[in-house]
C-alpha cells in the first residue's frame, strides 16, 4: 500500500514539475514581449510609453536571466503568486482566477458526476434490453459524438433565440449583483442550466455507451454463467455484472477529464460563462500570457487532484488492486 | 437519476415563475451598455489608460473641457474658461461650486496637483512637461500654465483628455500607485459614482448632487449605468436584437440588416454607412524593405486595391471608403480637395499595371507575378492579427487586388504579439493598422504618421511603423503643433503641405474609415443622437476617451421610453 | 482452432449480417464519398465571394451563403475532407504510438512498464492546449496536417493503456510462452504472435482514435487554434459564431458542420460496436 | 431414483443452420452412479451437460425428455429451471478457476447466492464450514477474494459451493484439465467422497482424461459426433469395448494418462463429419474399419446388448444376432 502511494505520488510530482515547466515557457516562448502588448493596449503618448516600458519590464521581472526567472516562478507559485494580468492590469492573476473558479466548480462537478451516475445506470439498464438497446443507444452514440460547442450552439439557438426561455449568456442576469438572496440563486440557476445541460448531455451519452458495452462483456463472463448455472435470479447476475463493469468506467473518468475540460472551455465560450474556460479564451485573444499561464496551472492542479482522488477511489472499490498491493497475488 | 434532473428543471421553473423579472436594478431606470470592457472590470485608475473600467474617466473623473468633434467646439467643463493671457501663459478659470463626490470642495489646487503629478509619474499627461515650464495657482479658482515653447495643438488635446484628480486623496499615493494602482473607490467630480462590479459587469450609480445639475441644468436620466463585459459577437448581437442593451459599441457584423429589420435598433445615420467614422484603417508599408521603399510600387499598390469590395462585402456597408488623405470626415475642412484631385489615387488595376511597367516591374519568368527591376523575385505578405475577423477578410481583398495586377502578395494571420512585434520592429511587409482615434486636431494624425526619431519607434509605440524618414515632414508636423487651436487657416496651410508629401510619397495608404460602432435600442431609452435635424448630434459611445467627447451630454439628453 | 481463411469468411458473414455495422459503415462511407467527390460539385474556393450575403439554402446555393456570400456547401465539403484527413492521420498516429507503447509496456512489464506508464500518465494530465498554444505561435501558418500530427501525438494515452492491458492478458497464453521458450525475439513475438490475436482490437482502437481526433480537431478549430490557411468543420462553426450566425438566424451556416461531425463520429462508434459483435462470438446475437 | 434422458436433441443455432451437436441421446444414471462421459472435443459431451442445467442460445432445445427422480426437468425454460438448479441439479464448470465474482468476498458471495435462492445463510454456515474442512480449506477463505486463492483452492471452493444444497445430480465438466497431476488425483478422490457422503446422488464426469475415469467412474459413456456410441461399466469399456470407435479410442492411448484429444486419432484416416448436415446412416462409418452396406443407409440404434452395456453399431448387432 505505502510503496504504491509513494510511487503514485512520485509520478504526480514529476508530472506537476513537467507541466509547470511547460506552463512557465508560455510567455517566454511568445515572440515580442508582454510589456509591448500591454503598452499597445494602453494607447499612451510617446514619452509616457517610453518610461512605462522600462517600468513594467521590471515589474514583470522580465529583465532577469532566464534561470532566475524560472526559479522565481517556482518560488512565486508556492507563494500563490501567479504574476499580474495584462488584460486586467493591474489585477493579480490569482485573484482573477479565484473569482472564476467557483463558476467552473458549480458547472463541472454536477455535470460530470450526474452524467456519470445517470449514464452508467442507464447504460446498464439498456444493455441486453433489446428495444432500449436499439432505440436509445443510437441516440447515445450521437450524443457522445456531438462536439460540445455544437450542442451548446444548438441549445442556445433554440432555447434562447428561437424560443427565449433561457438566457443566451452570462452567469447571472445583468441586473443582478452577487448576493445570497433567493432571487439571485434562482437567477444563477436559470443562467446555469443551458451550459450544464449541454455538458451533461454529451457526457451522459458517453458514459451510457461505455457502461452498455462493458456490462455486455461482464454478462458473458464466467462468473455470470456460473451464477446462472446455480439458478441465481437475473437481478443478482446483473448486479454483479454492474459492480464489475463500473470499475473501468471509473478509470474512464480519469482519462476523460482532459477532454471534459476542453469541452467545458468551449461551452463556456459559447455562453459567455465566466469560468476559467472563458477566461482562457479572453486571455488567448488578448495575449495575456500571465493569465493564460495561471489558468493552465490551475487546470493542471485540478486534473491532478481529480486523478489522485480517482486513484484512491479505485483502490477502495477494486479489491484486486488492494490485494495486489498487499503483496499477495493469484 | 433522471428524476433528479427533472426535479432540478421543475425547481428552476418554479423558482422562476415570477422571479425571473424581479430585478435588483429597475430596468426602466437603468442604462445597459457594452463594447468597451474586454475583461472583468479590474481598475478604476484613470491613468491606467488602456485598462480602467468603462466610465472611470468621463462618468467619475472629469476633464477641464469637453470637446465636440462634430462641431469642433470646446465646451467648458471643470474649467470655466482657458485663455492665452500672454503668448506663453495659459490661464485656466476653474468652475466654482464643484464638489468631489466625497463632499470635499474642488479647487485650483487639485488642477495644479494633477499637472504636477505628471512630472513625477509617467502618465498620459507627462509629455506636456517637455514644453511646460511651471503650473502656478493664482487663487483658489485660477491656474496659470507657463510654457517655454507652447505646443498649442497638443495642449488643446490635453485639456479635454486628462482626468483631474483630487489632491486630498492622491497626494498620499506612491508613484507606482499613481501609474499602476488599482485605484478602487474612485473619488471624482463626475455625474456617476462607483456602485458595484463583478466578473461580467460594472455598475455606476447617479451622483445626486453633481455640479452640472445646477451649474448647467444638465441631468443624466439613467439612475444606473451597467456596462457588461464584451461577449462573443453572436451573444452581443443576440442581446442587441432582444433590446437587452440600450447602447452597444461592439463591431457587430450584419448590424445593417438588423437596423433595416425593424427591431427598434438604430444607428447615427439611418442608412449607409450607419456609423460616424471613428478612425482610419491604413495599409502600412514597410519602407525599410524592397520594393516597398519604391514610391512607384506603393502607388501601384494603392491603385490595385478595390476598397469598395471591402466596404460593401466585408463590412456590409457599415464603413465608408477613406479619402486619399486619410483625414476623417470631421476634419473635412482641412482636406485640400484640389490637391487630392490632382495627386489622389483610386481603384484602377490598369493604371496600377501601367505604373508597375513604367517603373520597370516586369514578369520576367512569366509566373503571373512581376519581378523587381533588378530582376529579383517579389513575394510579399500582408498581415493582421489572427481572429480579427473583419480585417482577416479585408486583407484577402487587398491581396487579391494586388495579385490581379501582378504583385505577389499573400495574406497571413499571425497571432497578435507576432503582429505587434513585426510592427514595432519593422519586420513586416504590409499590414493593416488603425491606431489613431478621432481627436480635436489632425495634428494627432500627422504626429502619428511622422513620428520621430525613427530609432525610438519601437519603444514609443506611437506611429510611423513603416519608418518613413523625411525631415521636412517631421518639421511640418512640429510646425502644425505650434499653430494656435482656433487658427483654422493657419492649420490648413501647414496641413496641405503635409498632404502633398503624404499623397506624393504615400508612406502609408488610407483604405477605409472604421466606424465608431454604435447601435442603440429604443426599448427603454429614446432621443438618441442621430443625423436627423431635430435630434442631438452627440457621440453615443462608451469607449475610453469618448465620454468627454460629448458622450456625457448624450446621457443627459436621453428620454425614458413611454 | 479453425483455419484463418475460414475464420475471415465467417467474419465477413457476420459483418454483413450485423445491422449496427451496416448502418455505421454506410453513414461513414456516405460522408467519405461526399468529401471525395464533393469538390467536383463546386467550382468555388471556400473563401470566394460567390453570391449574395445572408442567402438561405436555395437551388444555386444548396447550403446557403455566409455573411460575405461565400458558398456554405463548398466550405462544408472541404471541411469534411479536412475532418477525414485529421481522422486518418491523427487517429493513425495516435493508434500507432498507443500500440507501440502499450505493447512494449504490456509485454516487458517491470521497469519498462513502470516508465511507459509514467509517461502515459504525464501526457494525460498535461494540458495539450498549452503546448498547442506555444507551437501555434511558432508556425507562421498552421495546416490541417500539422494539427493532425499534433493531435496524434497527444491523443494516444488511453489507447496505450487499453492495449497494454490486452497484451498483459495475451502474453501469458501458452502460444506466446511457446514462442518465448523457443527464443524468438520479443519484437518478433509481439508482431507475429500477439498482434495477430489483437487485430480486431487494434482495428477498433483505430476507429475510436479516428473519431476522437475529429472531435478534438473541431474543438481546437472552434477556439481558433486550428488551421489558418484552410477551412474545416470546426472553423466553420467558429466563423458562424464570430459573425453572429445565431442571432441573424443563419442556421444553415452552423448546423451542417456540427451535424456532420456528430453523424460521422457517431457512425464510427456504432461501427465499432458492430465490429465488436462480429469479432467476439460471445456478443453475436442471432 | 435416477436421471432418465430420453432421446434428447439439442442443436446449436448458427447462421448457416442448426448444428446437430446432440442428436438424440437416451441413457440413464442410477443413484450412486458416477458416469464418465468421454469423446473427442466437439462430439457433443459439453452440449449434453450444459443442456441439462443451462440451456440458452445459441443452444436450442429440439426434443426429448429429461426426468430427474421421476420429475420432468423443463430444461427448455430458463426461468422454470431455476427451481431445480443448485438444489436438485448442479455443476462444477470447466472454468471453475474464474467462476467466482472477482470483486466479492467469497463468503459474501455465497450468502448472496443463498439469499437469492431463499436459503438462510446462517443456518447453512456450519455445514458449509464442515465441508470446507472436508476439502481442507481454512474457513478464512470466506473472508478472502477469489484472487487470494490458488487454482486448486478455487476449484475446491467451487466444488463445495456447487454441492452445498446436496443436489441429486452433479455435472463436473473438465474439472481436472487445468490442474497438475497430483491435484487432479485429489480432486477426483473428493468427487468420490462427495458421492459416498451423499452430498450428491449421481455424477456425470466429463473429461478428456480416461485415466481419471478409470479411477473414479462406475460407468463410462462414449460419444461420437453428437451420438451416443457406447455405454458400459468402466472395466468393460477399458478391457473389452465393443464399439469400433471405442476400441480405436482405447487402443490409441499409448499409456493411461495422456490426453488423447491433443493428437489425431492415429490409424484412422479422416475426421468427424460436419454436424451441420450429418450423413445418413452411422456417423462413424467413414472412419470405421468394419463398416458395411447397412451402416451407409440406416442409423444404428443405441441398444442394451448386455446388462448395463449399450452400443450403437450394426456390426456388433449382427455378431449378437
């Protein structure tokens, strides 16, 4: 158990290290320099621009030798300092991200978890139920095959433009300022629904299909046949099959995270939903490298944590791993 | 699991029955706008020129004068008057009875302080100290600016473009804070005060005891002004159609059809070009490279581009073709028509070919493209930043035009920093650029066009990216700066000389006038500015620097819709 | 053990019998043919201004026109072509890497496995967008090819994992042991003993990679990290949104590309299940 | 009390048509009898055993009657059969190695199965433990997961579980094939012991390894190409088989203990007929050294030529006649 975790941990740390290094490269690799971009945004007068140039170069520590910048970057990270945004100068990146993160959490967690549970339950249900297998599963295939943004566009077009039932954009109505009133929460959910729905639907399809295919294998596994031979009722056989089929689905979740993140990004873009995804696009368009950097760093951390949790979860639900770690083997 | 979701939906629906329209800010007294803020509001420092939240300067902080570009008039604002009491002394009479919105009296010392702080901190106003000797407070309501060598045009620009700040608050700030502080809780003299802000919006609240109510009988109608962070075009356009914005200053493709479509959306002009021209889109040519350094070649390019196609197809007629001089319509009086008639260019492929041939550009290897007189191949690119959709379309037209006359010019779309880098370091061949907004004087244009010294272009970032080197032009630009603001004839004289150089040498090629994108909805507010006789002719724009070009007056003229 | 030839015939037999496979394949083929012969049906380039702007589908403009009067059908056809290209190249590379990594890891186990596993995990976690961002700035023009290659090089991890597991289960089979005992080189064993027994599996992996690549490409194109010198289905959606096709009600601009992607990839998945049922007797239903 | 199988026909559905894997089997297993079932792979012996307990597609019930202790088994009805499975008729499958749910503790799995069969686990537990002792499994296995057990242990665990309800008939399908020789012997002995202790009344042991049958079986039944060829007490089959196929089979064994199916039947040219469209007459005739005209047209019936000795061969009938 212990050395399993130490190994895992080692991998995670290494990954983090590499990822962060790549992340650090982003602004440095970009041609031209951020300060010029910044000044170009602030249409200043010649003289002022000249002075500002040197000032900001210092402020961003871009005048230091690279290795020193790299070192400082690590130090800064552990101080939770991700530099200053250019797009939103002079706001610190970390602050901007922290303001955006809640939107992601409330959008991603429900859609991922709900779709995962619903999808698996449904897939298991559909498997080997002929009419369902032939009617609903094709829909499932189309759903998972649908590009996130396209579904988002469709929903937006139909439910916000053609039939204006839901709002087309933003996380809350323009007439509201954050507060914990019922009205605000209601308003929030109202705006939350379309992005949630489009994310949910696409993922749901994927999980349903995955589980459906898994469970069909499990129902043909030896232990299932043995149960049948012993005359165990269908219910028990299916329950066992489901329990076994869920395992790969958990790993699947870990593998999917990256793609889901990308999906969330484009969905937020379509609905101008102020999460990290939307922030990233804004940052990319406005070449705010420090913001881009911060956002990616955040995604990296999120994904790593999620992966770790899934690892732990997996150990809990799959005895084989646990025992394998215990040193015993079949 | 499905039940859960259905329940969720039901819950939402339930919560909304009736609640949806229960708003915190009453729609009928709120003014919704968008088009300035490219990210969450993050700075209320009026000296963060490119980044302060919409309205920080204009709604909250104010300037000494307003300037009306359509009538070319200065409107006394925080200053009652400004006069040259001697050739080198400019005396400002400060308005009495103005209060900062924290209750403190606004006096001459605030004005003096504002000028003085520009000496220590690098802000937009700082360059004035290149020709300003001292700022003296005569009495509480009189300030004298003493110049060594007054640059009238430049001063004329500063007096309406520089926010006056309260000494009692800013005196304690460090230089860093002044130049790049966040500047939260702004204290200004303006008609609106900071109310709130979040990820997607900035909210301003009406200042009940704004000095202009009594002093000028001005009363901005909206109680709240809510500026929404820019979203994607489709969202913006969608919300315009649904009348969710009262004023939108985004570039919205297809707005023409919306205006015609009877959605209650209007623009300044009822028909093409719909928008007031806000700036000129130039084709920059890099004069440090061959063959762009050859006037004949530049002339050929100028004649090869079918600007009408850009205007009609790419922009759907919401922009208009630029005058060969590139001067905006508001500066029409400065355009030397005869000169333009004589030296100007227009779309004429045949002539372009002729010019090329005449200058020795021939298609030697008959690949359909001409080679330079010295026989070397010509393969050029014209660039705009990737994602700037309208420009990306435009340069396709440009390159097609050039290829049609035998110039091998290909469109390229680098990311913005590359574009900027090639611009600042003169590594591009040709590019589109529209750095200069409308202003009180063509001098800002020529200053930009003939910026020098060339060595410092990269750091000054204020024009002449094609590296046009002509002492005469530089001198003329400075000369223009020294002409008195009122002296139209004097200005014309210098400008026509500049135009001559411009038209003969073509250091850059003016293509079209970008609009001051502005679409207004009559759903909640009416009496918008328009070209119509009976309506006001202010600028309906929230862009930085436009509130003090009569934008604020536009607010005061609004009427709630019945 | 029945003879391979007979086996293949049998597969064909089931393949033709299998409804899912038939439907899936025919949809994919339909679009493939459309992508191949389509260009003959139009004589425009994708960005030519060919007609009136905002023109809904009509006889002369089957899919209508864009804001600039470009022919949407032309864009659609060429976009399809690009998508298939991405699918084949990206999916191909992805599968190849996945197979190599998976095989080696699964066959050798031990340290090599450890290492490759680590590599896989790392690639999974690193935000590919970030890398693409850096790369993109360095390529003056990004083409479909570059994009495909990039996708291939970032999309292989899950394939590697799956194949690793398969190899694990296979390497312990007697016929592999036999080969090992008789001292055949590992690589040879992999490709002569193991691979043939996984052909079906590899094929299915490729199909999934194929579909995945198309989806990823669409996403990248949509946020403007796609090709800068060509049209693609993702780019069409990007442009449609950029030019306000939704509020302007230009559904003909943004519906076809997404629908095509959904149809193609969905069909691919369907094909995959069909194949599964064909190759795996247990799943054959009669 | 006994198992009576009468003219049982079970076909395999394939796309090319029915494969007549079991084409009319008629035999009896008396109480206390351990019957070995042998034949080349594909001769239908697994079909026979499976059809008795778990007859599901692609297997198709065509005809015949199965009586267990004078009670007809509705083997064609998956659901109805559930009342008999486990309690009256049970099996130790070929795949005993992975017959148990890998992610359930064995004890828990057992209790869940019992519960599902409306049997109280608590009251059964003592008996279960006793039997674990009998097969020399520690009680801890109940708190273990299958992968914690060795092959042999799993095998034994399944044996215990399958027989827990004292079924009347137990089928053991190739249970020894996966085990090493010593374990094989042990397992085989246990089967006998189970019978002696009357955990099971009668057994049908299907195997490749005649040497095992030689040790434990009371009688042996030989199948060929979906048909019964010969059934007789073990000694008879081994020492004086009558059916030519049996003879070849036995004689072709170089020495007891070799799994003959792995090599072709030496000396006999040809291979078993396709059961898709089986030839008329005797199905063995093509390979039969003594075949004659009659074998070509008429199918030999499976008749008792001596007490407890059944064969299906015209030649032998003539001898008798």
